[in-house]
C-alpha cells in the first residue's frame, strides 16, 4: 500500500529513510555489488572467531604460519581464476607445484647452478601448461580430463625419478635462500607479487579482457576476431609457471621434497579458494581479490582448527561444512545483490 | 530477370542512360565485393552450393531467404570468419583469401552477426571496443579504459542510441539495446563494406527506425556499401537498392528494388515454397 503511493505520486521532497538516494542505501548498494562481499564477511567471521577463541591466533609467529600455508593455495587460486574465467579448469596445477622442485633438483644434481636450475624447472612447468592448453584447444578434449591425466603423469614421473625416496633441497643458505623461500615472509611476498601481476593482467590489459570475453561468450569472442585458442593456451602456461615457481619456493622453505604428496589434494583448495572468492565455474567472471580472500579463509580455517585443538577426525568435517556455508552464502547473497544491481 | 533499359531513362539524357545499365557497362572497380562459386558444407550439411554475388559501390543489397538457406554462412565467409570450401572472393576486383576476421577488417569489412557477438559479462563500452581496444605501451596492451568509456559514450550519443549506463553489463540490457550496440560497434569503424545479419530482429519500432536512419545515412552520405539480411520486406524495400533471394545455398533471384515490389517478392517466395512442397511430396510418394 505504502509502496504503491510512493511510486504513484513522486515525492522527492519527502525522503524515505531507506529509499534509493540516501547515503546509507548507496553504501549498502555499492557493497552489495561487490562479488567478493560474501568471502569478506565469512573470512572476517572466522578471523574474529579464532582470535577470540585462542590467544595464540594473533601472534606474529602464527600469522607467519598461516601466510606460509596459504601462499601456495593463493597462487594456485590466482591461476585458476584465469582458467575458470575462460570456462576451463586445471586439475594439474597441484602436480606442477609438487613436481617443479623435482625438476629443479634433477637439473641441480646434473651440475646446473641453482639459479639456472630454477629457471629450467620453471620452463618445464610452463611446458606442462602449454601441453595442457594445446591438447585442450587443438584436440578438443575437455580440460578437466586433460589436466587430470597430466596430474597423474606428473605424479608418476616424480615417483619414478625419486625411487619414492624423500630428498633434501639445495639452496638453504645465504641471501639467495632468504629471498627464495627461507625468509619468513618470502613466499608470502612472492604470492603478493603474483597476485598483483595476475590481477593487473586480468583486469587492466587487453589480454585479460580477452580472457573474460573468451570465457563469457566463446563464439562472440571468436567472431570479433579474438584468437581464443591462443588466449587459452597462454592461460594454461601462466597457471603452470606460477604454480611451478611457488612450488620451488615452498620446497626451499621446507628444505626437503616428498614424492608421495597428492597433486589433487594440493590443487583443490586453490580451486575452492577461487570459487568461494566469487569466481564463476562457468566462465566470464573472475576475481583475483576474491581468490586471495578465499585462500585466507581456507588458511585461517586450517590454522584455527589446529590452534583450538579440533580432533583430527573432526577436522575435515568441519572444514567441509564451512566451505559449504561460504558457498551457500555466496549464492544467497548473489540473489539479493542482483536486486541492487538492476 | 535482368533489367532492360527502361523507356523512361531512355528518354532522358544519354549520360543517365549510361549509368542505368549496370550489368553491361559495369567497370570492374564498381564491384566492391564479389563472391564467385562459393560453396560451404558443415559435415553432412551443405550450406552453400555455389554462390555468385556482387555488391556494388555505395549499394545496399538486401538478402532474403528461409531459415537455414545459408544467409548467415555467406556473411561469415565474406567477413573472414569461415573460409569457403571452394570459390573465390574479390574485394575491389582483387582476389582475397581471408585468414581471419581481422584480415577482412583490414579491407574495411565490418560485420553485425546474427547472434550479435556481445559478451554478457562485459560492459557496453568494453563490448563496443571488443578486440579494438585502445591501449597504452604497445605490446603490453594496458587498457585506456577511461578513454574508451568516453568515446563509447560520445559515439552512442552521436548516433542517438540511448543506453542509460555505459558501465552496465551487456547482460542487463534489452534485446533491442544489445542489437543497437552490435550495430554501433560495426558502424563506428569507418567501414567501407558493412555486413548486417538481421540487425533489426529484436528491435522495437523506435529502435529500428533509428537503425534504419543510421544505415541510410552511412549509405547515402558516406558511400558505405552494404549487405543487409532481414525478414521484413518493408524495411528492406526502404533500405535497399537491390534484393537477392537465397534458397538452399544458391542465389535464386537477383532484382533491382525499383523493378519489383513487396507483393511481387512475396509472391515469388510463396510460389517457390509451394514448388518445394510439391517436389517434397513427390519425393515422399515415390
Ligand atoms: N557452424 C555450423 N556448424 C554446422 N552447421 C552449420 C553451421 N552454421 C550453419 N550451419 C548449417 O548451415 C545451414 C545454413 O545456415 P545459416 O547460414 O545459418 O542459414 P540462415 O542464416 O539463412 O538461416 C543450416 O542448415 C545450418 O544448420
Ligand atoms: Mg541466419
């Protein structure tokens, strides 16, 4: 009733408290329009919760632990934002992350200086991405299957090369090591640098716009003359190179590499971080900031559950439920937000 | 079907007479775009069975035909999206073989695709400049987003297309608005040849009048040659100089608009339809 009269006879001199135009309304409107809103809220919630629940949470040592844990998740997530924006998926990024230190180790044991061994390993990682991309676009195989297969190939390669024996990483001393992984903030800063680079690439360059166009409407992108296949291959190369680099840095930080780790267990948190952050699985919508927040969310969850001493058996259950809550909140808020977006 | 010199023009000056015999005295350079024996198949489907078509300088050529006749396929070959299976394409009398849409664009060929080729998640401005972005630092391709926004806004105002918000995502626009943006994108480029595949399909009366005026202006005042596909004969007769009917991948009729009428064209289409129906029934009965 009140609504009908408000719209029937326009009364701008009579401001409705929550009506369009009021500052508060516009602030809410702006906030609602951000795809990252949900993940900001849930991340703040878990940070506050664990901060209150355990006094050790806000110590420097713990914050470093959280950051070191989430750096790799975040970098893989940034790569996945590119790939998901294309409407593709990369399940091999975890295996690339795990195998690139092995590539580096092999080059190093064959006499290459450590700096060059890192470069060579990154070239190998980028090559894996190129193979993922080329098979996907030229042989028209689903990227889900291609990258899953490549994930197993890399896993097998590591097992064969290592004889299933853990080895120590080189590069543990000197300034070099401080920059490349050993310094307390090293991997975090590298991840932050990659975040900035990939954000700029996606949101500020022609290439990034073409990524969004390719994932948003493949035919339209092709009809406007965008070389959609080339765009896709480059994105697969970028995610692999980034995952390979952070893999090497993490291996130097930890000091040893273990051949038995599962690539899927490594890549899936990255994908979850990207999607919880607001990137669509269907292509055309990606947010790097959201992915960073998603990674923080997962990192804080893992760390917080450890701190408050959740029984290991309960850990995965709790983590799974929290991810579900975040995703449901995402879609629910999304419907509300659309009303604000008009 | 070819036009003879009409008595009326004969009575006028010899100068005019010369220019009213298009087929006979046509200089090669008066044909800006030509298809000769163009065929195209998609797997088992034969879309084009040998198209011979000429587009003359400054001319508006209407292309009509049933759904699936091959109109869009022809356009997509002329704009470099598909390569033809066989046959040749000439631009300004020179044989060309486009390797991409960008290639054809280099010859001044711009296209409005039937599906509009808009990306729903991109803004109006981003769609207007899709794959022709204004960038800084050359190869790096840093986007001049602000400049593109301003130019997009100005251009849309210039051609009187009303889009409330230049930053709105294409997804949130009406069908007619999307169509207007697709047309604006093609007309913004100072094209020499415009290919318009059903540019008015989803438009209301006001919007189509706007686009018809825009297209007319480009043709009359800027000498742009164009091919227009549309199902609305009234629109076509208003816009076009000549009409080609395409049927089952072939040009079935080539007629100057001044020599025919909406009724005649409709009659032709219906009789062709009856003939096909009868032929189909005969096939069934056998
Ligand atoms: N990319 C494609 N792949 C397979 N078949 C196609 C493709 N494009 C068009 N066709 C087929 O070619 C024929 C002509 O289509 P089209 O040129 O779109 O016709 P029109 O635009 O006249 O309606 C139709 O049978 C259509 O199904
Ligand atoms: Mg069509």
